[in-house]
């Protein structure tokens, strides 16, 4: 199995302990990059790590990075959604989804988990990623919500009009031999104008936001701490590597 995953979100009620590892599984490595990572280097590292995990030669891993400004095109990306093709480098990628932006101030978490050690259910896995983000946002008094018709996490913005909402986190994954890779991106304090060069995730009706845009001035270290605590609740223990 080597395919981008494009499942539909499911009810949070179905998630009780759903992605916790089987008894006796080693903890997930928790790795934080200490400098911006070039996108091709990130892909190469993930490919190597996933191969080792699938072969039973390496533990599962969550790798937290920031990237230089760039756009990525998922397997469903449409050419017309790249509004400013010369603005930043554009990388085609094997994850599910459409165009997205990565850059400084955005926390990208590459999630490399072996679902044979958990549950081989992609819809449940994506919903668990959404719940992970929602729980992390709640730690900062932000209410994140899922949408039945679009993957990701959204926040309501009634001060900007009736029904106004914006995306604060994106999700795009790929699966190979039941090992996941790619993952999530959470807008902590990126330059939001950089999203103007694309139609983010193909959604024209709503914009993007960040913790800083919502008035939550949170450091990346604080964000990482919350992400780790909430990850452990849903996916099991981690160990710093």
C-alpha cells in the first residue's frame, strides 16, 4: 500500500483510545529540528525513516520542523490554484490534498506511525490528527472545529461577518505499507500574506488564520510542549530523540 490518503473525517465520539499502540510497543521518537529544513531534505529523511519503520528496524517518529517559505502541491492540486507561481519554490509531493504553504512561524509535524501497531483505519487516523490539533488549540483557549466536507481544523470568526471562519491547521498524509508520513501544519505565527499566492487546500470561500492572528502570542516551544502532551493522550508515550 503506497497511496495518498484522502479519507473523510468521522465523529470524535468514535475515537476513544482508537490510535493507542498495542501493548508492548516502544514509545514514539519525538524529534524537533533546531534549524529550518529544506523541503527536499525533509522528504528524503521521511522516505528513509518510513522504510526503516516498515522493516521493523526503527521506532515510530514524530518530527517537528519549520521550512523556508514554499508551496507544496498535493495529489489533488489544480494548476489554477497556484495564483503566484513565481513567488516561492513549488514542490510536488505525494501527500493527499491540494496546495498548501509552509514557512517560518508554522509548526509542521511529520507523523510516521506504523498502523499495524495501532489500527489500520485511515479515516480514524486522520480524525485522530484533527483531534490532536483541536486539543492542542484548546490548551491556548482556542476552539478548533472539524468540517465534514473538508479536512483540517477551522476556527469561527464572527467578528468578520456571519458564518466567517478560517483555517488554522492543515492535514495531508501518505501511507506506505501501513506506515504514515507527511502530517500536519499548525499556524502559530507565520506571515499570513504568504498564503495569498495559492488557494489554500482549494478552499476559496474561507481564509487562513493563526494563533497570533487570534491574539494568542505563543512561542514555538510552548506550542511543541502542548502538541507533545496532547499527542501522548491520543497516540501513546513519546521519548525525546
